[in-house]
C-alpha cells in the first residue's frame, strides 16, 4: 500500500471509530433515568437563573424535552449524541436519545445542552406518537423546531415563543449557543 493510500485509510478508520463511539455508545455508557433527571434538573435551574423569561417559557410549554449533554465532534466525519427526558407538568414521562451525523469541514469536540419546548398540545402529541423505540422523529422531516437566538441581554420574550416548537441550545456555562438541529433524529429509549 502506498503511503498516501495508507494515510487516507488510517484517517477514515479513525473517523469511523470516533463517529461510532459518539453516535452508537455502548450500554456501559448509557445514563440511568436518575442520572438523566439529575442532569436535566441542573440545566433547567441554570437556564432559569441566567435568562429572564425562561421560567415563563417553561411554564407555558405543554411539554419540555431536555437533553442535558449532547456531545458533538469528529474529524471530517462528525456526529452528535445525547440522552434526555421529556417532562410534562414538571414530571418525567419518557426518555429519548438525539443523534445526528455530518460530513464536511468538521474538527474538534464540544458539548451542549438543548431544551425543546412544545408550546402547543398537537405537536407534543404527534411527537410522542412518532418518536418510538422503533421509529425516530426527525427534525425538519417529522416537524420543525425554531431555535431561539437570544441577544446580548439573554432575555427571552413572548414573541420568540410564538411557534409550535421552540428550542434553546446552551453551552456548559448556560449561555446561548447558535446551533441548527436540522436533520437530528430523536428516538424513545427505555430507562
């Protein structure tokens, strides 16, 4: 094998391994329901403390899907994976995974949290029906999610919540992070 071919083969192997460990984590890395709930509580508390209007947004939502940590990364081939909880009236009702893949100029790794609020009952019911253990709900195909971008003040106003489903993406400090969820697949998991 020529050195160029070996280098290309090695790069693809490394990328495949990285992507596989992020998108298809083994059962030993799976969080328990208690761990997911504890992480979700921490993210929601941080969200409420740092952003005016967050408490009202969460109270108005018919359902809140919280992914406390989505790990994203790769080298040319990238991916993201996280596990979260759906809460209705503040109670955990079911658990979900979110995953996505990408190909292109991808390098490095990052972690983020995503809070998805269903502001109307109909999209929440449709999501619960479609995102099963044997079928994924895909952002952009099954339904749209409007990612809320908050300005420098960090305040959320009611006009930003005038959509059926809205999402907030946060970095590890609870600050807003600009990210598209387009193409992500959300699947129910058993915890």
